C-alpha cells in the first residue's frame, strides 16, 4: 500500500489510479530504488503522451517518462526531457532497468545494485558538509560521476565545479594551472592567470588522479588546504579562496605513502571521509541500468527506438568487466553499430574487448581462450557462456532458463544443439 501511495506523486488526475494500477508491476519494485530528492522529485510519469501538471508546476529539470504496455518492448528519447518506454510482462526486469536509467537523465548516477545505492545514500549525507572527500576505486568505475553528484547535492551546487586531471598535465604547467601566476612569472607567461582554485571559489574543485600529483605540488596543495589561500607563481601576497576539495584516485594512497610517493600529512587532510567505489563486477545490479543509460546516450533517438533483449543482458551480466563502466560503454556502442537498423540488440551483437572468462569450480576466473576468431565466433562463444550460466542458475531447468534469457524453449533447444555441434557442450549433456 505504501508503494502505491508513494507513486501517486508521479501521476495525478482522475485517471491516476488506473495508470498506477496498469503499471504497478513495473513501478512498485522500482520507484523505491530511486533517490527521493534527486530522482523521484524530477520524474513525471504519464501514459501514451498524457501528462498531468504536478503540484507547484513542472521543474526545469523534470524528466517525463511516457509508459506504454506494448507487444514489442522499446525505449526512445523523444527529446531532452521526455522518454518513451514500451514494455510487456515478459520484459519487466529489463523495463525496470530502463526506468532507472531514464530517471537518471541529466548526468546523475545510474544505480540499482545495493552497494551503489548505499554509497549514494552516504555520499548524499556527506555532500551537505564541507569536509574534503576522497573517492578511491579502479579506473573506469565512475568516480567522477560520484564526485559530480556530491557537488550537485551540496550547498555549493550553485557555485562552479572545476575538474582537473592531475595525471594529464606536466608538473610545470600543473602548478600554474592550479594556483595561477602573475604576468612574467616565467618564460611565456604573457598574461596573468587566476588558476583553478580561484576559478572554483565558492564551489568544488575535483582533483582527479590525485595520486599522480608530484611531491613538490603536494606540499603546496597541503598549505592551500590548511590556510584556505593560494599563492600564485610570481606573487608575494596570498589570495583567500573558499573551495571544497573532492579527490579521486585509482591508487591506494596509504600504500603510496609507504612507498614515499605521497605525503602522509596530505593524505590525512583529504582522507576525512573516504568512499571506495567497487569494480563493476562487484556490483552487477548496475550493469543492466547502465547499459540502458548508454543506449539512451548513444542511440534511441526519435523514430529510432531500441531495446536490449534478455539474452543480451544475460550475456552482459556474465562478463568480468576488467575495464569497468568504460568497457561497458565500448561494448554497447559496438553493439549499436553491429545492430545497424535492427531495433533489438541481441546477444549476437555483444562483442567484448576481451573474451568471456568462465568461472572455475574454485570461484576463480578461468583464462580466456586465444582470440583469433571472427566477431561472429566471439559473439557465439559469449552467447554460449550466458546460456551455460543461466542453466546453472536454474539448475538445468529449461523453461526457467529460457524465460530468464528472454527466449522460447524451442530457441533454447536450437542454441544448445548448436553448442554441442561446436564442442561447447558435451554431447550427452542434458539441460
């Protein structure tokens, strides 16, 4: 009952209860996963092009989601702030992932895994404070997305968010870029520059890959954080700044301190409240929503609806994702190209940067086979991995396996026969 009441804010008017009833199977399990202030309050649900005006009028950042029960599932971006989602009872799991991706439009985090949702809840609380934040995690896990979320949820949201990659600039240029310089401070300094600290005054400075910052600059950064002021190159008078620091790193900074590559006092200064972003393989509940989010970003234009089939999503869920979210984006963009004019992206369109690794009996990842096959061969092997994983999950039950993959039992039998012919399944194996 509570879920239905919570859903009432999205659909108003006389037909509201009917709309909620028709879409309850989709809405009731999904809406509680959305962040109340930054997703649910921005989301306006309608049906077949009809939207009611919410109390107080529509927000400028409102996202309209047009829901329709249809034979063929699809998602389509009708504009910057309206998305059409067609679904049926057989595609509910995928539709829930698509709904979560739709609600995050506008650069917000896409999350459904309990680990990610817990991190976002914690990050939202920390954002209201002024303490520095350190985001640690492997490359490509979305640390910058979390950093931008912290800024948008903070009291500094109206101020600037300035980002700098500490690994992308030479040391000599990085000092002037961060702290600014006076005219003539060094050869080539024909004009004075304020620097990124001053540019971020009143807002947030995102220091990406702070573990790459040279030791001399670490000392100057420490002083800036302690005193709240910067000393531009060539200047003798410090300048006050009001900046919150959010730092990201793919290194373990405590280990960098032990190795002498990072200052211990600076670590204590920025490590007031660290957050560790898990690798994508450790938050598999995010894979499907992220995949739909990338589909919305790179395809799904008006007149070009698309959909990720259950087979494709099952295949994505079995991969180990060594490249994390960045690799997932590569795979989705590649699948869009391979699908061409087809509306549905299936497992045959999913080609990984690295071959799928099977899970051994001890839980470890088996070594990949030699990658000398064509794209179609790789796709076939990847599909076979997804089928085998689904069979294992359902203890060999064919009907349940077929439903989870979004295919018929007849199609499953055909795929199993093809796998036997190609030596990917023992001749006597029974599903």
